[in-house]
C-alpha cells in the first residue's frame, strides 16, 4: 500500500463509495492472484479531459495475477460480465462487482479503467474529484 507525497492531509469526497470501490477492486485482485502481489496506490492526478475545476485522486490496484485478455477488458464493466466462462467456474462471482464500481465512480463524476495482459497481471484504476479542505472541513481555494 502506498500513498503519494502529494496527497493532501485533509480532503473531502465520498468515503463510503470510495471504500466500497477499493474493497471490491482489492478483493478481486486477491481472488485472481494465487501467487505474487497486490499493490494499492493513491496519488493525485491531472483532471480528465473536459473535467477541470477540481483536484483529482487516482486510486490504482495492481496485481500480478492471471490477467485479462483485451476482448474481455472491453466488456468487463458490463453487468454479469466476467473475463470468460471458466472464470465463474474457477473463481465464482456474479459479474456485478465491476459494473457496480463503474456506476459508483461515474456517479461521483469520475472515470474507471483497466490495463492488463494475460499472465502478466492487471491494474484497475479510478479517478475521482476531491475537494481540499482544512482540518475543520472548510473548502480551501483551488
């Protein structure tokens, strides 16, 4: 687990949704990594194109697990979608977790994505807007 030095001491976002998304992504990473590692990283990032005006947090969950082929990456965030039919038999699950993550991230005005190669592991990431605040929760100027 790592937190970049540029993370503000106090920030305001939706902790319940952020926790739910992170828990799901970390749980998937652990489930699909029989040997190797899972890394959770939080940093600040540039706002996505066309979405200026806020500070943005980037959360990444990277594993050294089985990986996901490109065709599956294109549909992995759809409801009831899994990498392939053997995934359900081998690892279980309904194929709803990533669809829910996508819906939650988009509800917060953010973006979610994945990069992966079969046999090389996977990196799920999401970017969400946050507000920088003081210790009393007062929003600080951008």
